[in-house]
C-alpha cells in the first residue's frame, strides 16, 4: 500500500475503494489484492456497505456504492448550477414551458435551478422547494437507476410502478400527467456525473391542456438534449 497517511484504518478503507474502482470484487479478491486478513477485509467492506460507500452486485461481490456518486454530485454542484442557467433558459425558450433542475436529497428532491415561462399559464416551481420522491417525472428519473434495494424502498407508496421505471430506463426519459399536481404534466431526463451515475433530473412542466396527456411525444427530445448538455458540462468542465 502506497501513500499511507499513518491512520491505518483510513488507509485500508481508501485502498479497498481504490481496488473497487476497476469493478466488482469478491471478498476473496479483496483479500488477495490487499493482503489483509479475511476477517479484517470483510469487516471493513461491510462497514463501508453500511454507509453506502460500497454495495454488492447480484453475485454478492463488493462494488462502489451510491453514496460516492452523491458526494461527487455535491462536489460538482457549482459546475452544475453554473451551466444550468443557460441550459434551462434555452430549454424554456425552445419548448415554451417552464424548465427545472432537481437533485435528490434523502427522501425528497429539491429544485436547484429553474427558468420560468415568461407569461401565460405556467407551472411555477420556486428554487429551493422540496418535493416528494413518490410523484412526478423528476422523481421517476432520480429513482429509476438506483440500486435494487433503494429502488424497491422508493417504490413503496409511489404513484408510479417498477414497470414504469423499467420503461424510463429503456427510453431514457420519464413523463407524468397529474401526478405531482392536478392539471400539470411534465417530462424529465437524467443528468449524469463523472461516474455515469444519475446526479440530477432536468424537467419541463406545464398545464396538461398544452402538454397533452402524452407530453413525452412532443417534449422528450428537447429535454434529453438539455440533460445531455448538462452531463457534458459536468464531465468536461
């Protein structure tokens, strides 16, 4: 182990995370790669799993966990917000509807940026407002690519189903009609960070009378392209 800090347990934890960077590894693989005693490697890996810094794949192998993506997203939030203003304004101008950017924080989602429709009937979502993770197309996006256990928990009490989220992953965008608020429809797409994890959701929302009951048909391409521009801004600052 190189670049030791002198704090043994921290050095070992960092070593394990570095090994997992290349992909899932079994406990035996961790032992072989680190030279740690099997009980030590197991204890540290399970502790990291408890804090969601490590998770497991379907074969039980250890892999990097979702908490790392969340921390990375927080570190990149300034870049995300710096790019969001112009991207959301362009999306609003292109679609004629209000545009928002949401990030997940625990069991809620927060609107971190928005570009409101300048006139007429519109869906106003103030920056800083917290909304539930159980309704709306942005919630679908922020949940759809979670690890299985967290996805299952998130579906409990939700207005959408596992089948719906499977469709979201296949299409690469989500839509909702009257889920969050009666009379409001929306379309959302994922913003991905350096590790390709979903770190935010871009949305367009407005009255059903304009967006129709199939808003994705007319808005999905523009929303997906806006999400792609924000993904590129995070990956190539």
